[in-house]
């Protein structure tokens, strides 16, 4: 009797447990349904997955979890869920496409190719030809990753701007006004808004709305971009609701500079902001007296999805009289989506994002040379600009020394998942490291004031090139330098013998170099001045405050030269005077036709002489402000030039009359 009662109790306990488990998975499914209806897709995915773990016979639960993970771009979790979805007659026949894309965007390229190929073999629907084209493109992209890996540009180094800029929401549409002032868009407060942040040392300040931006009463506003002359700021006002950078309907507006303030927003004409479609992501560029405005739209006449278009207006008028929009054509636009155009006028190159080309992720960044509707073959920007995740929004600093992209890639310890988009900063030239140290009096041991520090790069043949020279009032010095190079530091103070040391930046675990230097009283004249690179002669670049060196050519005679930097080696004609040693100019613009006396350039004539360099075989003319014989002089002038409307101006270094290339001075 006791045994029967015990068995009865055990049986009732099992039944109660099964009933509780049955109730638990149903409650989880209901919670998932509720989260989906509220747009909380990640919470829904987690609820569905937990429900399936309790009731694995319900195949639809893990399918719903996979679909929700896919919506929030959690590629790894989506792929893990999709692999458990069992085939059946009622199964979504295109589910393997999303499964394959999840694997691809988690860098599981071989498995992705297997899934894509399996779908190709199994699918027999009426739209087989269209699907096959999509699958072929996806497979090409997955195979492209292996080809691009050994070609990765190791001279590009990425960094994470930090929590001052990035948040748990989406950040996008970066537009650096200068190397230290960034405008961007974010949904950190709910609706999309434009924010600004300033660089302070190695960090960016907490983002806040631009102080002089006009009040936008209704809708979301985002995707801002400044005109090259600083007189116009384009952006979009978009519909309310949950933000999606691709599907939220937007229209393009412009505000115009009025002293230190901006005008109220003006909507661009109806033939740009067409009814029922989106017009978004504007980017203005000035070419040959015209302002070209690139933008993105799904308007009628496109190739499919979002396409890139352009319109233009005469720079001589301050009206909103634009030409009718023109599609960039099949060289750029595909049946997929193209977006975030950025045109580098100096290179004559368009950078944009696409998911219709073969990509190693979802969206990749591409580039093509040309203008209007005539473009070269599109090239993938490669690694590390692109990743297995989504990458778009490529834009450069005015100095072209680096820039930003938008990406949802995992990034070290700062970003652990792919569910939201952040801004990533990149530097061209490699990992940025610092040189710092202190200078002491050898007798007293006290920190010295008023020291002058010069940094040289030393080449394998023993020749040297002076990189920078600065005065430090408190005896502590700090510079930014590049890895895998040899340097020499020379330190001077009037009345003291010079001191210094040499070192190599070849330790991959070190980000800071430098050592203390002790100076002794004695002759402050250096016995051995540094020779300039490859010349074997003494470097006679003037120190700050010295007189201009004598001309070796007084100018007025046309001569041909070529830039000597790897990324600035174009041949050009000029009549500019040539000087001995190192000096600097400020490049104001590159135009198709230079008109002497143009009001735009006369604004800065009081700061120096206007020089031109005609680029051979490109039809462009560089316009430069000359000459500056110290870094501090060039930096001061650059600040005044930018405040005069040349927001993209930058400093160019010259040596013995020949252009070396763009330099970043600090």
C-alpha cells in the first residue's frame, strides 16, 4: 500500500512539473509576441529562444528567435538559431538566404557559401533567376574576403572615439568640421538628432546639440554636411517613429550662414524632395564654380532600392535653384542599395556604401574615380576599412590624414556585439603613438623652462629629415609619431650645450617613447646640424622667428615638379618661387579653372601670396597660400584661413622648392 502511494505521489509530481514547464514556454512565447509588437526585437528573440529551449518540438519558436536576432543584426545569435530550424513544407523558402548572410556577416565565410549554394540547388520558385543573381553576388563577396585579407592596408589604424561620441543607440553620418570638431547624428535621445563633439587631447567631449543650430519643431533631423566654403549646411528632416537609416522617409533642407548664426531651414525644391519617396544623406562639393550636391533616394528612375543621385547649382547665386537630379548610372548604382556618398574633390574619387556589389560583409565601402555620370570601375575599399559587418558613412578630415566610418563591427573591449552602429575613427599612416619626456638642468636637477625640441626621422642610409620643431615653456615635451621608424631628438636651450638621443618605434606593445635629457652649461651652437633626407647637405630650414631664406628662384618662370610623398606624387606646373630648406603653404582648394581676383580667394590675400599648381593630366588646379617658414606660422594662418570659409584647407610641406605633401601640424 505504501509503495502504491509513493508511486502515485511521484506520478503527480511529474505531471505537475510537465504542466509547469508547458506553462512556462507558453508564457515566454507570449512575452516574445508582446515584445515584437512593441518593436523590442532583441527582447523578443531572447524570449522565443528560451521558450524553444523548454519546448524544442515547437520548431516555429527557434525560427521566430532567429528572425528577431536577424532584425537587430545580432549575426552570431541569428546564425546559431537558424541552424536549428528544421525544413518543412511550410518553412519560409528564403530563410536560408538570411541564414547564409548571418554566417557571412559573422565572418563564417565557408559555411555561408555552403548555405548559399544549398539554397541555389534547392530553390525552384518562379523568381529563381533573380534569386540566383543575389546568391552569386553573396558567394563572390564571401570568396572576396579571402582575397582581400593579405592585401589589408596596414597603414590605416582604427580607434574607438569613446562614450563621448558613441552610445548604446545608433551613431551615424559623421562630418568632421576640422580634425578636432565633429558633427554627427545619433538616436541616443530617442529620435535622430545632430550632435557635436570636440577632441580634447586623446578624448572626445560628451556630445551635445550644436549651440547655434536652429530649432526643429517636428520630426527627426540628421545626416548633416557642410559646404566646402562653410556657407551652407545641408541636413535632413525625417518622419517620426523608430529610426532606420535606410527606410525612414526624409527630405533635404539647407540652412545658410548669417554671421555667427544660421538661417531657418529651407526645404529643397519638390523635384529633389519628391513626394512619397526619401531624399537623404546629402553631401556638397564645389567643382568649377558649381556646387554639386550628392544625395540618396529611392525615387523613380533609379536602378533599384536606394540609389545615389546628384544635382548642382551656380556658386555665384545664393538661391536654391538646382538642376534636375541625375542618377549616377549603372557604374555606381545596382539593384541593391547604395548610400552615404562622399566625394573627395582633390582625388576626384567618390566613396560610397553598397550591398548590391560583392561585399565581405553586409554593406561595404567602395570607391570610383570620375564625376557626374562618367565613372571608373568600382573598387572595394578593402580591409581594414571594411569588415564582415556593415560599414558605411566613409568621410575624411579636411586634412585628409584620416577620418570616420560608421560600423556595427565588434571592436576590441569597447564594442562587444553588432546590434548598434558606432563611429570609428581611422588614421592614415598607422598606429598613433606618442613621444614625450622632460628636460632637466644637469647640475641642479630641476626641470628646465624654455627648451626647443626638434624631431628628425632617420632613414636606413643614415640620412635624416626634420619632421617638427617646437618650443616648450615648462621643459616637458610631447609629440605624436608613427610606429616602425627610427627617430632622433635634439634639444636646445640658449647657454647650454645641446642634448638628445635616438630610438626606434618597433615595440608593438609600446605606445609611448622618450627619455629624460640633462643639459649642461656650455656652447649652445650645435657642431653638427642635421642633413635633410637624401641630400647630404645641412638642413637650413629656418627656426621660428628667423628671416626668410634667399630665393633660389624668384618665380615667374613655369617649371614642372612632382610631389615626393607616396600619396602626393602627382606632377604639376607652377611659377611659384622656390626656397631652400623646408617651408610650408596652405592649400585652399583644387578647382578646374582658377580665376585671379575671385572674391573667394581675395578674402585671404592679406595672409600671403596666392600660388597655383596645375596638375598634369587631371585638369585640376591647386590654389595655395604661400609661404610660411615655421610650423607655428603655418598653423596660425591655417586657423585664419578656415575661419574665412576654407573649412577643408590644409598645410603642405615643401623642401627645396618641391612639394613633399600634406602634413598635420600640432
